[in-house]
C-alpha cells in the first residue's frame, strides 16, 4: 500500500534478550517515539503474549528455554516477526540480532543498532570463559562488529565512550545516554523515617562487586543492612555468598519491578555501585548510579576517574576502592553516622538529575536522530 505524507513512520524495536518492560527500550525509547507520532512495535521473547501498552504494539515470539535455543531459534523467530510487521525503521537492541539486521538490510529495510554495551570488552570479563577463550572471542566479535555495523544505517550508543568507538565504524552514530526519568523516583522520603539500610540494585555478579559487598557487611560497625534487588548470574556464586558470615546482614529481594525498586531506594540511606575496574566498566555510565541520585540518596561508587568526576563534582556521594571491603564498610558507616551530610548529598544528586542527567535531553537527541534517518532515507514523516 502506498504511503501518503500523513502516514506515520513505523518503527519496530527488536530484542531477544530483554523483557517488554526494559527501561531503556520500552520505558524510554519506545514510549518517547510513540509520544512523537511514530507507530511503534516492540518484538520481545519473554513468553508473556501480545498486547498494546502506552501506544506501543508488543508482540511476543515466546520465551526460549536456554541461551542456545535463544541464539538459534529465537533470533529466527524475531526475524520472521520483524518481516511480517513491515516496518520503515528497525531498531536492534542485542548483539545477537546483528545478523537479523543484515538480513533486513538485504530486504531494503532501514536498520539501526543500539549498542548498550561494549561487547568486545564485556567478553573479556565473562566468568564462564577462560582467559584465552575470552580474548579470542573478543577479537572475533570486534572484527564482526566493525564489518557488520558499517553496513547498517545508524548506531545509537548508550555512553559517550561507546559512541566514540562506533564513530570510527559508522559516521551516523549518536549517544543516547540512559539517564533516568526524574518523575519515576520519589526523593521526598523523610530522612528520619529511613531504615538502617543501604541498597544495591541490578544484576549480581563477581565483577559487579557482590563478594566485596557481602564481606563489607561483616565489617560494619553500625547495625546497617544491605538490601539487594536483583538476580545472581551464577548459582555457584550465590551459594558462595550465602555461606559468608556477612550474608546475615543481607536482605535479598530478587528481581523487583519499578515500584519495588523505588520502595527500597526510598528506605535506604545510600545506594551502592562498586563495580570492579574491568575495561567494560571504567568508562560505563551505570543506570543504577543515576537512579540513586534521582531517588535523593547518596551514592557509594567505585573510584573510577569518570565516576569520581560526577560524584565528587556534584558532591552527591563517596568514591571507594571497589576491591576493598573495609573501605566500602567505612563509607557505609560514615554516611549512617552523619545523616545530615547524607541527606545533603542526596539532595545534591537529585538536583544534578533535574538539571543535567535526565532523560528529557536524551529524548530530544533520539527524536532528532530518527528525523535525520527518516530524511536521509526519504521516509515520509507524518505531517
């Protein structure tokens, strides 16, 4: 059917890894595009069926039983559903879908890749890979990434460092940072009502610092407990952590929805983001760090230069050696012992979110990028 100038551009977001409620994909990008008159569809593989939500058509190809099935069968189903949806622009969110993007390109489609992570660097720290296997896989993927992504129509990068890497591969690269929506977080909780708790929100793994956090719990002088929202990446690591003495201070919530995350942040006197100094994290901008700031609580973070420039620059928390449980424990105890300072740091972080580190400016960047893609590819935008 021929399009008229009054037809909206149809955008199809594709993921075989993330759930339909993913903050970056659905809450921010899909809803932002729908709010700007794009017809938006999201293809997922979470087994929860098809629906329409906030102006976005969500279509489900079924949840895979494991990583191998996801890589082989699920990606094929995502491709089939993508073709059936007949979009104007396709937006890929997983590295394993890059071959799907290349197939869509052969059909004459416009394809964007969203680089959430620097995958070659990420592979170097995978716990299930030997050092040799990690280096070989990292090198092989880096070569594939350079070749494949150069043939796509644009790249959206989650951080400035990822953007700079992809600019050497594709000139049509923009960074759309994963800053929070301030309205999602309630920073009005009275400090006097807070529990003696600090919180960690996110995936739980060795390089994400869980071992040092549990060890720090054993060293605390205050009665503070660690509230954890997330799932372990490995059963073996979970067994090791639950056997440590410090685990008695841990409140384990498992995966929480956005409302649950807000509740534990509102109770906490600080949020922890003590990732290890791996190449994948040194230049990262972790979502949880900015969400703690949005919730009005101080941040205890790894002492990476980039993170120090934000946290110390905004006077919104403390930076520590993430490999030193004693330093982590000391930072927790210090904030618990100085509630007025902790409250001030939390307020500073909230102000920084409202002024700078928020989704509004990134939404404008995303819409401008889509407009440039539509214009370059002669896709007619709704009047």
